């Protein structure tokens, strides 16, 4: 009687109960990281009063957080290929605990920025590592959809900051609210250290040969791949809109330019997150079905996302509530659509440099966010200093300030078109 075929070592333990436990812990860690990341955007109006700073000074909090996040993506990608997700995610959680405690106690801009730098460093160690777990624990057909579940769960982390954290901030104050976030990060760190594993037992997915001597070569290999370059620029063009809105300017814009109170602004931001979650799986399915047209798909999403800002900026005066919800819903496509970048990277890079290539692509959106956050704050400050606007956050001052983000969008779109041609030249006209 013939024996059933044995599973290959690469497939052993995939899609198992242990795999789903690892996945649950991983997405909880990402949920926590996004809650920490987006919390300052919710508290930006309170932060302006607490630290007595102008728009550019306030934007420094998120700029430094994003700068550290972006700068660490490649080192994290290399380190996770070598040491595995458990070490990196647990260490990142510790950084976020320290950062939120620092911010809770801070009474000056410098002290507060140090806290956000620590949060950015911890956050940087989470997403790439969670994405690294998926191909090790799940079969190839499940990975694209589970990638969207990761993004969707991260958006729920933003919902946590928009509703419970915002309510606690207004009811109990600055210190208790940020201590609560530190406690959430601590829980994710403990669970990650206890339950995460890089791969099923007996399967080695780590690159033990990585050393300082080989890191440069690995990065160069990833950068030379046109698919990695395209992933970088897709992430750049798509993700920065939602990132800039959620991390920094949503509440100042909604409350000052659109005349909403804190409760109404929270409702709009809740809708932002609900749209993120609601469309995530749909975007994952589109990415799978139109795998050879992902570049065009990304550009189509860009048109809708940028259209959301155009709708708000071109509407005379304060937009009606219905228009606000529609426009913010269009912006909300930014997060799930940005996951297309990682599907592109995964299609053109071997698993051995998966973390490094993913880290490189993930830098794109955060570099764009850094530029957009700075430009918006700079234009607001320049208008106020020149006497063009009577107040720092004057309603009309937001129009040119946010329109300046169009420069970032233009760079991203042009680069996506150029890199799409490069991918097709190297891998064939039907490759992307």
C-alpha cells in the first residue's frame, strides 16, 4: 500500500493552528504599533497648547517620528532576515513603552520629540517583521489576503486612538492617556516575546550568513531590482496622503478649516478608519486578480485619493457634512492601496532578501509623509508670519498649505511611470 507523500520541509507547519496563533499575536503587535503611531495626531491640538509651539514646531513631533521610522526600515529589514521577527517586535514594543512614558511626562518640545523618536523606532521594528512572518507560516495563496488583514488590523489600531484614546485624553488628561498607550505596548511586547516564532519547528527561514560584510551586497541586490524600485515609488505616491492626514493635520484641519468640534472630528476620523478596514480585503482581491496590472491599479487609486483632497480644497467655505465624509473616505483608500507596493516587491524578490526589500519599499511612503508634513506646516507658518492669515490655523490658510502636498504627489506619480517602464523592460511587457 503506497504511503501518502510527505510534506516538504518548506511546507511543514504552514496554515496550522500554531500558524494562526503566531498570526494573531503578530497582528495584535501591529494593532498596538499603529495605535502608538497615530495617537499624536489625535492629540495635536492639545499638544499645541501643552508645548506652546507654532505649526512648524508641532509638525516636528511627527516629522522626527516619521524620519526615524523611515531611516530604520532597511536596518530592520536586514536584522529580521538574520534574527527573526520575535526579537525585533519585542524590542520595538519596549521602545514604544519608553517613548509613550517619555511623552506623558514631557513638558517641553525637546522632551516630547524624544518620546516620539522612541515611538517611531519601536514602530519601525513592527510592520516589516509581521509581514516577514506570513510566507514562513502560510501557503502562498493565503499570503496576499493575509497581508491585507495585517493592514486592516493596523487600521483598527488607528480606530483605538481615534475613539477610546481620544475619549480618555479629553476625560482624564494627557498623562493618563499616554500611560494607557504605554500599557498596550507593554502587553504586545510580552505576548510577542512569549509566543512568536520565525517559522514552524524544523524549518529555517533565517539568513544566518548575513553579516556586516554582506549587508551592503544584499541591499544593493534589492535596490537593483526594478520591482523593488517600483514598490518604493508606489508606496511613496499612495501612502503619504493618509499618513500625513492621520499622523498630523487631520484634527487641526477638521477643527479649524472645517469648523468641526472635537466630537465631530472624531466621527469623521472614525469613518476614515472604517473605510480603511472595509475596503482592505477588496483591495487584496484586486491585487491578486490584476497581478499583472498592479501599477495601473495603484495609479487609479492615486486618482481617487488625490481627488478627495481636491474636493475639500476646491469647495467654497466649509464643506457640508456629507461632502466631508465622502472626501475623507476617498483619502482613506491610501492605506489599503499602499499594500500593493508589498505585493509588487514580493513578486520580484526571492524570499532570502524579503525583509530587506520590504523595508526598502516601506521607506517610500514615510519619506513622502515627512516631506508633506513639513511642507504643510511651513506654508501655514509663512502665511501667518507674512500677515496673510490672521491666525496660525486660519481656515483659508489651509488651502495653499495642503495644496503644497501636490508637489510630493507629482514626484511620486512620475517615478511610478518611469519605474513601471523599467520593470516591463527587464521582466517583460506583461509583468506588471
